[in-house]
């Protein structure tokens, strides 16, 4: 069983366990970096919980997920356009002010991670931010049929060094689900690396 099969077979249970989770602290960190009414892509939208919150707070929201059941859940609950796409095949025709990848990039294989981040960065405005979260740890593992790519701060910084982004902020939290409060998460806000200016490039060749 892979992650998509897990979410297809356990859609109702997953939605019931996650849709009411209180993500307000993470929302606040993310949206304060965005323009009012800006555009957000919910990358790995799951139950539609986050898309619904962003839309209710005046943002222009689009979404995608690799699970047909989660695409349907997002569209029905949040009423936002949602596409069926895998991270590894991601591309979009216009950029966003923010990309929200809550507990979704953790299913991307470590060997594919930098390429996926660069794909997301290509759909991010120059001043935009990507929020992402991972189980805190250092392992690659399979749990109940799902692959997890765990990160701590050092590993994430190293992984991002091969991308067009860097971690502008990182912080740890406990799982917001009451029955999992002992589980720890690494949260991060990523910004795009600035391309060197023409003057800087000229100075480097003096």
C-alpha cells in the first residue's frame, strides 16, 4: 500500500481525525507574510480544512492532491478548484503569493525532495512563502503503508541547500490532535533565493 492507497481506503477516518484540528498558530505565521487577499495554493489539500479557512479569510485559493478522495473532499468542503496532481509531476500556469504544504511533503521521497521543492518554487512569487511541516526526526520509514520522510532542522537545511529556496523560519510544535500530543513536528517557512544582480555578477568578475 502506498500513501495514495492509504488515503483512498481510509478517507472517512482520515477526514474525521484531521478536519477539526486547530491550525490557527501555523495559519498566523503563514498569512502574516502574505498580502491581504493574496493567492494561496494548498499543496496536498487533504480534507479541505485549510483551503476552507484561507477562503473564509479572504484569500484566493486553489488546491491539489494526489488522492482522488482528498480532491473530492476539498472541493466539497472548501468549494475551491482542486486538481489531481502528484508532487513529482507538479506544474502550474501562474504563480502564488503563498504555498501551503501542511503534512504533505513528508510523503515525498528524500531522493525526489529537492526537485519537488524547485517545482513548487517555480509557482511562487519572488516575495512569496512556502509553509511545510514534517514529523520531527531523521528517518525515512514506512508506517501503516505510508512512506514518511522525517526531518530535523539540520537535515532540512541540508536538503534545501540543493534547491532554489531556504528556510526563513523553523519551529517545533506538538501535534494539535489531542490523542497525538506527544508527537513532535518541524514547521518551516521557505523563501526563494534571490538571483544575483547584474552588478553583483560584474563585481565577482573584477
